[in-house]
């Protein structure tokens, strides 16, 4: 597989989520910089599509998951959002929950969604590079270990 095809695979895997793009890049043997970059670009693509879907998307999500179910989980994240604001929600929850769940929480909890989107995109880049640089050497080390069972 040529390098451009590998980048495309990582980008498409990144569209489905950061936690899928990074492992795909590691398995394809892509350098962590490119792995983080194309995973982040894929995740940002899907987040922007969902963002521009706007209120109709938000209403559809509320209908799918049910407002009572969201209200149960909303309290915990509302405390977090009140404490750290859009900055904390965008930068921290992106790596922990993924960009899609973070965007959904942002739709529900935050009034100024555009400001939150900026922090969310920054969080996607930061977490993509952190995960790529953290897990690449770990996977390479584990792959060199020979088990004798």
C-alpha cells in the first residue's frame, strides 16, 4: 500500500473517531506526526458536518436518546462545564469521551457553541498527537516481545 493510501485510510478511520484513527495509523506503520494529523483532520471533518447540521441535528439527538436519559447524565457534566467552561469541556472531554460525545455535550450544555467549537478542534489536534505519540512506541515494543507459552 502506498503512503497516500495509508493517509486516506487513517483519515477515513479518523472520521469515525479518534480512537479508531490512531490504531489504524499505528497498524499501517505511519509516523506519529502524520497519524495524529490525518486522524485529527478526519475527526474535525465529521465534527464540522455535525456542527453545521445545527438545531435539526440537536433535536434529532434529543429525540433518539430521550431527554430524560440525557438529563440524568447532564448534571455531572454541567458541574464540569460550570467549573471549566467551554475551554475545559472542549480540551479535556475530547480525549476522554471522543469528539462526537463532546460535541453533543456542547450542544446541550453550552450557549456559545462557536467558541466551544474552537476549543473542541484544538482538543482534537492535541489529543490526536498525544495518543499517536504515546501509543506508537508502546505497540512497537509489545510487537517485539516474543511470548513462549
